[in-house]
C-alpha cells in the first residue's frame, strides 16, 4: 500500500516538475498527414474548398504558420518517423519508387518504436512509403502493433493498385505473436479515404484505455490519381462554378478527408478520449505545381525547395494546450514531432535496448502549447554533395552524423551566403568555394549545398508572391 502511494506521489511530482514544462503525461496522440495538399486548400486559408472540420480544429487550436517539411512524400515521412534530417537517412534525393531495394535504415529507432517502449498502443493507417524491400522495413515491424493501408506512395482510390499490383494490406500479430500480412483484395471498389477513416474509428472504439494511444492516420488524399465518387464531387463542388473538372474532383477528395477527420474527432469524444488527446495535422509537402492544388500565396510546389513545396498547412488541437485560438508564427520542422512526443512519453533513450541516433528535431511543446519559443533559428531543408549528385550510385548515399555535424558547425551564420538563403560549407573557409547556379536559379556550393531557412529572413530564399 505504501509503495502504491509513493508511486502515485512520484507520478504527480513528475507532472508538476517545472523542468518538464508542466506537460501532460503520456497523452493520446493522433498524427494526421494529408498527401500533396496545397497550402491554401483549406477554408481557414481562404479556399473555396469545403473543410469545416479542419477549419474548426484549426481555429479552436493553434495554426502553425511556419511549419516546414520536405518537398516530397518519403523524405517527409522518414524525417517524421526518425526525427532526423533526410541527409542522415538517405532520403535527401527523393521518394522510394516501386521495386527499389532500400528504405528507412533498420538501425533507426522509429517514432513508433520509441512510443511503444513507453507503453503506447501504436496503430498505422494509410500510407507508409518508408520502405518495403524486406519485411523488416515494413510498418508492423517498425513499431506498429497494427497497420492498415499501403506500403508504396500512391494507389488507385478504388482499385488500390500501384503499377498494376494490389497494395492494400492489413498487418498485425496473431495470438501466438506471429506476423500476419493480409492482402485485402475484398476491398476493391471501396474508396480508400473512407476505408482509412472507418479503420481509425474502429481503432478508437476498440482501444484499451489502460494504455495511451498513438495513431498515425496518413491519408493518401489528395495525392494523385485525382479520383472521387461522382456523387460526392457534385455534392462538394456545386458552389465552384468557375473551377474546372480536375479542381472540383480534387476539392471533393479534400472534403471527403475533412469529413473523415471530423468523424474521427467525434469518435474520440464518444469514447471519452478527447480531453487527453493531442491532434496534429499537416500535409507532407505542398501541392503539385501546375495541378489542381493551390499553394497561393507561396511560390513553387511539390519537389521544390521554394515555400510552396516545403511550407505545409498545419495545426495542432487539444484541450491540453494552454493557449489556443491564435496563429503561431514560430519556426517548426517535421523532425520536431519526434522529440516533442518523446518528451510527452517521458522516454529515456539512454535506457533503451536499441541505440538512439542523434535527433535533429526540437522539443516544441512549449511553443505549440503556450506560444513559447520553439528553440529554432533555422531549418535545414536539404544538402547535396556534388560527388553524390554526379556519381550514379546504385543506392542512396548516407551522410554520417560526424560529417554532418562537422560541416554544419563550420558555418558562420553571419555569412552573406547564409543571409541570402544558401547554407554553404567548404573544407577551407579561407578559400571561396566554386559556385554555380542550379535549375532553380539558386547559387550554391559545388562541394556542399546546404539549403536552409532562417528565422529572421527566410522569405529571402523562397518567399511568397
């Protein structure tokens, strides 16, 4: 009895410890990703696309004005799952394509592995896109208790096929703890956005409340192919009289996802979980430039290091936040969520069996919960080493932690190249490095190209119209 009282007292002291920022203890976490969603394509950004649920959650929560991601799907997702820059994990060059034999390295401790070792029930729904060439690279063997969705980067919304092959799986461990990969051919013809929403609701309704919940709800919407049920295209776009067919179909894809997110929030409320849940929403990158998405007023789009490619529509919502109903202008990056969730879980990586690599993200709980400092003065977008670019390597080249730290710490933040938005490094700082202009008109080093957004003047680099 005494030991139980001591444990309760210790728990209370932990939650009140100023060093912990008075943060909640192991809340439920719902991480929602949209796919290739335009920066402007929500009602609270002035869009004519109907997103009443996202609008309500954003306005009642905290809009993250300067939340940066990577310019493509796999790099953002690997950075989210690892808490590390793409230059560390091999994703600096872009997406994993079908039949490519690589993925997020197995020595990386994923966010879900970290949360699971702290007692979380972990469920993945939707798009993975962090590797599948061995079973060990697939989500249910990277820390998820269950996974329901696709391994690759896209699929037909009704056929669930990529390159002619079915990619819709239900993965779990049976009563004997054996891994089961169940291909769901029976779901053919059903709209996958609705399937993901239904699974999320099922996970919530069946959740064991003795454990905190982590759910990664990674919609494929509104990534191509641009497909939606015809009746819902008519329903959600009838007011868009000046828009073309593709824009209307795209709008319906976003609105169907929005409706699903509203249903997920309703399920949290119905099962008494809402008050102890943190909801994070973000797109994985900007909308495709020249397609039906709108990134206005930002330049560029997906695959670009301009703001339209890397500045994502994002917000957080939770009764656990101390300050809500405003727009947070602090600098944030997708790698920050790992460190933030790690703090909420009270994780002690030094005591874990699996070695934890150095994290690049910041713990931004004080920023998102109380509008405190995010701790960031810069965001590293990407790095290219010319030897990597010119060499036709059969697999990605990884940048060791020591090389990254040596290069990064050798930079003066007062350097004119940095102020202009290019983070340049050279082995000999006394010798000017050879310059060239890349396809985007950005002057960068031939040896190292560090593309960085800085807190004080990042608009100089990528800007807005």
